[in-house]
C-alpha cells in the first residue's frame, strides 16, 4: 500500500522534474557558463567576468535595465488600479449571467495572439488610424495626431496585455470574501473607505500579490509590445538581449544580460513580498 | 523558333528526368532550405520536386537569423542556406558553420562570370570556396518624389523639410550608408578596428543629431510599406525592391540610388556544416540558376539573379523601374559589401544601442 503510494508519487512528480531539469535548470547552467566566457580572438574563448563588467561599465545598459524595471513596476501598478474595481464588480456586485459574461469579456481578447492584439492597437493609434481620423472628423484636431511610438502607447499595450492575469486571481480571492463581513463592517460604523482598507484589501492581498507578480514578470519579459508600440526612444531590456543574441552574434553578452534580468526580477519580487509582509507560501496557498 | 526551343526544352527535360530518375531512385532527399522570402516560389519548388524527386522544405529568414540558427546547432538542421556574401567568411572563421563547396558539382556556365568570381573571392576561407552567388540587389533610399523632392542622399534624411517624416532601420546598412554620405569610407577601415571605431563614432554623432527627424525605426519590410503607403513617411532607407513594389501602386514613390552610392549585396548559396543532403542542394542550385527559373524568381522576389541570360526573361516593367532608378553612372557607383571581419558587429552594436537610447 505504502509502496504503491510512493510509486504514484514518483510517477506524478516525474513530468515536473523532467520539465524543470531539461527545460529550465540545464539551459540556465549552460547560459551561466556562456555568460562567463570572453572572446579573445577568432574562435577562441577564455573564462572571465568581462561580460558582466561590460554591463556595469556601459551606462546605456544600466539605464535601460533600470528603465525596464521602473516601467514594469508602473505597468503593474496601473494594471492593479484598473483591475481591482473591475474584479470587485465581477466578484461582488454582478450576479448570475452578467457575472459570467463580464468574466468572459475579460477573457475574449486572449483568444487571439498577442501579436494580433498589438496590431490592433497600432491600427487604432497610428497617425492615419481610427482615433486620429475620428478626432479630425469631429474637429477636435486640425491635423493627423500621432499616438503611436511613445512610452504612453507602450504602457497602454503592456497594461492591456496583462489585464487578465490580474483580474483572475483578484476575482478568485474576492469571491471567497463573505458578504456578511462587509456588511458587519458597515454595521460597526465603517464608511466605504475604511471597509475597503480594513477588510477588503487585507482579504484580497494574496490575490493582489500573486497577480502583481505575474503581471510584473510578463511586462519585464515582454518583447513584442515594447518593440512594436514603443518606437524610437523606448529601448526595452529584452530588445537588448535579442539583439545581442541574434544581430550581434554576441551570445556571451546576451547570456550575461539574461542573467542580470533573472536576478533583477527575483530581487524585485522578493522585495515586493517583503514590503507587503507576504510570503510566497501564503500567496500561493 | 519557339517550337524548336519548346521541343528542345521538352527533350532536355525528358533526358534530365530519366537521368534524374535513374540517379534519384536511390537518393531522393529532403532539401531543407534556409532562405529569404521570394527566393523559393511555390511553383519553382513544385517543378523542382517533379523533376528531381527531392522534396523541399523552405524556412524563411534573414541574414542575422540564419547565422544565429546555424550557430545554435553548429551548422545543422538545414542543407542549404542563403546568407549574403559578406557574412560568410567572418562567421565561418568564428563559428565554423559552413562547409566548402564542391564546385565540380555546380554548372558554372550558368553564372554571370564576374559575379561568380567576386563571390568566390569574398567567400574563400583557408583556400576553400564556401559560396556561389544567387540573388543580388541594392539598398538606398525610397522617396515619395512629390512630397520630398530634396532627398538625394542618406544625409538628406536629416534635413528640416522632411522632419518627422523619415524612417530607417537601426541596422548596419544604415551606419555604412551614412558613413559614405558623410564622405567617409567605412569599407577601407574594415580591417582596422581603431579606424573603424573612429568612423562609427562620427556616424553615431550624426545619427543622434538626426534622431528628432525620425518617425520610427522600421523593423520589417511590411512595416515600412505601410508607413510609406499611408504617407506617414515620405523618405526612408530601404531596399530597391521595396521601392519598386510601391512604385507599382503609386508612381510618385520610387527607389532612388543615393548620390554617395547605393550599397550592393549578393545573397549566396552555402552548405551548412552538418547539412545531410548535399546532392539535393547542388541539384537545387543548378536548377534555379537556369535562366528561365531564375527569371521566375526575379518576378517574385523583385531582384535580379546572378544567372547568365535571365535578364532576357525579366518583365519589361521591372526593367523599366530598374533603369529609372539606376543610371549607368549609378550602377558603377554601387558600393559592394566586402566580407565583414569577425568582431565588427560588436563596435556597430554599441553604436546602434547608444543611438536608440539617445534622447
């Protein structure tokens, strides 16, 4: 009986272990070794930390790195601010068919690929696009308005792309909040703000944190949206990694960049968890 | 005349089919071709498959991705690749991703001799030839001549009367083009890292100054087409075929060979180091270099090939556009890319990153 349970445990664990070792751990070890290699001549390499020194020595890379991190945090915050009321409405106020259809509406855009969604934004925002034409038609603008190729367009794209990943955990946690608790809060003399602060947000914290982690990771690692909507000034760190690997044939520096991104995202997530007094176990459990 | 040539064609293809049939029963291979869009049109592939019994799997890519793909596998996964001739010697020396060509298996009489000789020279590493030419073309300026008549050279993209309405790629052709337009000679500095860095620093300063003029840096051909078609961009750095395609829709837009010289490239055939179907690869090369087939590819890709005599089969419209863009002097002024020495990408990469990040 016990032996059978153990066998079952091993069998169930095997796919996960294979996944982790073959697709995550081994490639990362390979990347680490690659990032510690320096090209010294044609086809000759030596072990050295030169790639990491390049990263810290070139202000451009550091600046892009920080910019990417700050913009991703900003995207996460905006996503949270927009998604929270939406989720609250879906979980607490809407009922029955309205509730499920609202939830479905959040889901529908994700039935098409990210590329198509981004193209949709390009069609709307470009100089000869829908919004610009509409503004001119209404007489609100005298000439074509360019809304594409700047940080705001990129932020819109990032928030839109990651909205669902915030809404789903928030709806789940908010649904588990008993309505009676909210009513009790009002009965005890609380107003809307204090109920939100003292009851709803503390209860929803695991959902907020897990949603924020997912959205932050998705924004940080996004390549398509910054490249397509961001335009000439908005360099994203993933673009740097891509160009090192594919355009410059400089896999060594690209691997070092990849590792820096991994470290950065881990540190920020850890910091966020510490700041909110959460642990990973509490959030995921 | 036509009857005779048709009959001759029929006879040759029957003979070829029989020989091929005899030879191929034992070795009908799958040819995994890594190439550019338009270089392996479906009807050409179908005819080739019917004639030789090989099957062709086409993967579309660009220079950098081709090399990155082959590097990732050490030259495996494909049987024939088509990088530009300047990107063969360097990557071969650095990564060893190609294998030498057996020129005896190629019908050299089908090639334009000067182009074949030049490509062989540029793709020779340690005495072995790695590439033969296929398609060639140039990059220069695509200009809406009605709205931006003043754009004659790369540096004109920075002039005030086209501010906010220009685009180019942040890639090495832009660096090279601007260097020539500024009166520098980057190709002469290829071998000398310090001199090349100095040239690139000047270009970097120019591109940073020019940045406010740029609407966006384009990434793919379709993106550029949209920008030009919609009139959001009136002048851009681009390939000749892009300009000619747009010219078909809007006669004002066309390709302009820059005053400092268009940049000439030749895409080649090379064998990846671990390619498994070499015979099929040679068969493909010999097949597509026949003048009629080469003309079919020209019709789809929009660029001319190194096949001798294929010009006669090209459409008159394409020839007319070519002649309108290239005067004989402009043809002589084409700057052909010499082989890129290993390591230059790092210098250029830093420049491109700094330009993109500049305010």
